[in-house]
């Protein structure tokens, strides 16, 4: 005998947002976008699904393994459900807005869907909210997006923030400058990912010395940058380090109350970043609140225009905010004056109108989750 399927059961990593959480999330998204707009960032809205060749072009190639694919029955071409919105913004900048003045400031919000959950995130579907600054190489551009992310988070109530700066391409630049082959570079990269000092030392030679010192340098930004400044890095790597120091100085000057750290060897999670990158954390909150950094927008093989930006993750952010408080909800019995009800709605009240007469309006109001009831034209608060 077949059992009736449980229609509430959803695939792992997917879930329903119920009252009041769904409305609370939408309100936070709106406030974040308003913060971005106050800095001149204009909103765009890319589609949920795109053809593979456009979705995986340029920076999007790094997201191919995380993307659900499906066949378009109309065109008979393969499409992908976006796992990250940033590559879509890069496509828009390179195509639809190619003639727009630079720097181009764009913002977005939308759902993404990933094939697998991450180590710190069990959700596979969540909302991304972010901003991208396209067409500028200035260090002030890097600082602007980092400060924009932290200020927007602070504006919606996220406290006790910390920023971790990194250079995802620094290790490769050091290895290339020292003449290491691909196998040795991969060995060094794997050792650094594990924070395994002994395995880094096993690389041997000048590379082991420099990479080991870089690994040990991670920590509060002033001490970390001082340790990096003392290293004789290959020219390309030294230029990256100096750029990081300039951005860190600009950010530190404007965020005295936010913890700022530097990890010069971290690159996991920064698959398409090409320069100064960052992660924002909230004290005691599982997972990062957001991350971003430098990348090439709209081009293949690194030939796109310079860009930097960030993405905030609503699933993590909502855990960092105080729980939503119930709003004013008023119950209007049958026969209530329509003009009074309309006026209350115009004032901001949420009025649930009765559909049938009831003997006890107060009891019915409580049953429907209302905080107040309209009685003889007057608003009466319900006692708990």
C-alpha cells in the first residue's frame, strides 16, 4: 500500500520562508539596496537562468561546477541556473551597458541555487545582495566597496563586524617569480590551504622561506602588513603586497570600530578574484556575512575591464540580526466603518477584516494573531 507523500518535505538545502521571516528578509534586502543607492549604485535585475556560454564566460567559468543545468525546450540549448549573480553583472556591464560611463556602479538582489552546500552553509538556495564597481583600478575603489559593505550591514543592525583581507593571486605570483613549476606550485598551494607549516617547509628553497613567512604573517592588519613589508618578494608579488597595504590603510582609517585582519595566503572561495579581496564576518555568526574583491568583468582569459564588488548572503545575515518583532495587526469585525479602516491602513496599520460575524471579536482577533481590535470605531489593545 502506497503512503501519501509528505508534501512539506523539500530537497536538502532548500526551505520555505514563513511569516514573519519572509517579510523581515524582504525588508532587510530593501534597506541594503537603499544603502547602496545612497552611494550611487543603480539596481539591475538579471534573469534566473541563462545559456551556458554566457553564464560561464569570463569570471563565471569558476562557478560551472556549482551550477544546475537544464535543456531549454524552445531553443534546444543548454542553460544554467545561476549559482552566483556577480558574473551576470559582469556580462551586463560588458554588453548592455558597454557604452555607459565608467566607473559603473551597479547593485542587485536575487535568489541563487547551488549544486552542493558548503562547509559553513547548509543552504543551497539563498538570496544574494551585492554591488559592483566596474571600470576603475583605483585603490579607493577597493576601499569604497569594502566600506559600502560594512556600512550597509551596520545600517540594517549587524554588529561586531570584522573584515579579513586577502590576495588570492599572491601565492601564485611568488611561485612564478621564483621559477617554481606547476607541480611545485600546486604542492605549495595545497599546503597553504591546510595551513600546514611543515608541508610548506617541505617545498624547500627560497619559496619555502617566503611562503612560510607569509603563512605566519596572518593576523591583525598592522602586524601582518609590517611582516609582509619586511619580505623581499618578487617584483609582481611586491606590487600586489603594496596595493593591499594601501587599501588596508584606507579601510582602517574609516572603520576604527571594526576588526581588520589580513591573511595573505587565503584563496579558497575566491575562485575568480584577481586582486585585493575580503570576507566580512559577524562575531558568533555561522558562516561569512559576505565576500568580494577584484576581478575581470566581462572578459575571457583576464582580458575584461577591472572591477571590484561584493556579495552579502541573506541566510547568514539574518542570523546576525535580532529576531523580527511582530508588527501592529488590527482585527476589524464585520460592520466596521470602511472609511475608518481605510484611514488606518493609510496610517500604516495592517488590518485583517473579518469575513463572517463573530460573537467575540477579541477572541477572534487573538486567534488570527492580531495585537489590536477595532471596537465601536476605537482601537483596543489586546492583553496577553
